[in-house]
């Protein structure tokens, strides 16, 4: 693949030179195809042709930092397989768009219906007071912290439950931010007054304009780097899995594999939450739809 990619870039560079003059860095069709294939290989994310400008914008910063003059040189660097640059490459290319209580109907269902029913079921059947939730593709942490708020609010003062949230993402930079739990003030402006008072601490002095989530939330969340295309070290079972606005970047066969793998880790009757533009339609028979992009495991 490496030799062919280099030859293609030589040809394309001559063909596309005129169209690239307005850009800071030469970015040929072969450069894009190499990056697109590498992204698919490393992450499972499928980039269409209309993502070419996005790729250019996100990786241009890496070229500046490395002192490179064109994407051909950057692709050659990636071909060498340097682990540190591969991490930077994946971090730059992956999308991280999130907010607290994004798609609020999920959290309404979680707090008012699902968690109360789950707690009652475990108590009624004398099951261990154990709750495990996975936020897959947690980005900068707003999703797992939102889940933690709801979980703590439902449990109230009952401290007999062993409740933990695993939050994973491919991008190491966003995981660092998530683990720190520090955000700009405007990121929490959509929270209710009660939640702001209970779970959010305002910064002062050098931290004015920033906020920090309560340590009470942080202590029940474990943040870990994970590539969904690789082996998963956890054994489960999970009661709930949030994988929202993640599988949309994968092709249908990869989605099928992921849905089956999630089912393998979900407890009997466990629930999987997808994003607003995602669906399992005609992809698996292991779940049933019980709400807006909310699925329950059947087998």
C-alpha cells in the first residue's frame, strides 16, 4: 500500500497543483485517499469525499507544528508508523462534539423510568446491588457526568449500591479534559438551577469563568482510552451502554459487529442508547426498540 500511495501522490500532485495554490499546503487526491484509508484502518471511521476540506483543516495544524511543507511529507511520516504521531493523527481527525444532557429525552427516561425500574428489579430478585454503565465515545466528558448526575439523584442517600460508570474514547486529549472535569462557564449554562448548585463548582481568581464538576461525580467514573475496533478488556456485564453519535461514522457491516459486541456485554434485558440520527433498522435482531433510539437487549 505504501509504494502505490507514494506513486499516486506523485501523479496527482502534477494534476492538482493549480487547484492547490490557494492553500497553505499542497493536498492532493492521493493524499486524501491515503489518509481516508488509514483512518478506516485505525479507527473504523469512514470518510466520504465531502470530508476532504475537514481533513485538510484538522491536519494542517499538525503540518505547521512539525514544520512540514506539504501533505505528501506528512503521509510519508504516517507510513513510517511512528506511534506518537499516530496518536496525534487520530486525535486530530476524530470528531468531539458534545454537551451536558445532550438529547435530553434519554436522561428523562433514564431518571424517571429506567433506573427506578432497574433498582426495583434487582432488589425484588435479591440480585447484587451492582450498577455498571458504559459511556462509549465519551468525548470531553459531558455525557458520563450527565449520567452520573442522574444516577446520584435517583440513588439519593442510599449508599449501599456499588455504582460505577466506565467512560471511553479514542482521543487521548479529550479524555484528559474529561478526567479533569473543568469546563468553560458557558458549557453548563443549560443545566437546571438545582443541578448547578449541587454538582457544579465555580472557579475564582485565575479560574474565573471556569467551572469544575463535583468530586462526588468524578469518583464513580473511570476514564479510559479505547479503540472500538480493537479488543475490549472489560468483561461486563453492563446494565446500560450509551454509544451515541458514534456508529454513524462506521459502515453498516462494522455497525452490525459493534451492536453484536455490545449485546455480548449487556446484562439480560440491558439497554443500549444510540444517537438521534442512528438506528438498528435491519441491522440486528438482538434488540427491540422501546423508545426514541433506546433499545433493549432480547438475546
